[in-house]
């Protein structure tokens, strides 16, 4: 892992890196937004178990 923390790298740079196939950047984006992602999965599925299944980290 690079010495930069999630908060040191601008989100736009993480997005560009993730779009280019950088898995570490994608994982950092997911960590930044994991609560939102899970909440969306919960609203879409209607229950916690299904939301947890839908929200699997890559």
C-alpha cells in the first residue's frame, strides 16, 4: 500500500485510478462510501441479510 492515506488522495484522483483498473483506488473509494453503499443496498433489498449479500467488498 502507498504511504498516502485515503484522506490524502483527492477523490477525483481515486476515481480516475479506479477507472483505469487500480484495485487499491477502488477499495479506498468503497471505504470512503461504505455506509452509503450499504444503506442503498438495504433500501433496494428491504432487509439486512440481503443487503449484506449485495454489499460485498470486491
